[in-house]
């Protein structure tokens, strides 16, 4: 299976060494990969050439923000992993979610 989102790509975007001893790049990448694959079931993630470039780029940025949030001195102590996943987006949430094709839920 082709990797559409790799820890190497996230580390290169961050300009940090990979592999890192802490595993933070791997964890941030895995969290975003899982979230996007669950939400965008309309895409074929088994072939990296079919994943739109904007989805890949936004995913790399999201993973980078999670990495940076988890390395911040104050951290996110007391927050759930899901809260950290979305709160790491901060002011860029709308832009990244739009490029991911992440639609708002519609009440029925």
C-alpha cells in the first residue's frame, strides 16, 4: 500500500530530523492519517497518486501543527487526545478543513 501521508514528509515540512527519538512525528502523522481516512471515505488512500494534492498538503500542515502543539512548553495537559487533534489547528482550522474537504455535519 502506498503511503499518501508519511512522517518523512511531515518532518521535512517542519525541518526536523527524522526519525526522531520521541516518536512525536510518527504520532502526529498517524493521528491525522486516521482522522482524514475515516472522514474522507470517498477517496482511495491505497494509491497515493489518487489523493488530491490539497488534501495531502493540508494533512501535512495539520500533522505539523499537532507536532508543534505537543512540543510546546505549556502542553495540553488535561485535554483529551481528540481535543488536542482539533485545537492544534487554531486560527488555521477553517483553511485546513476546507482544503481537506471536511464538511460540516448537517442536522436532519
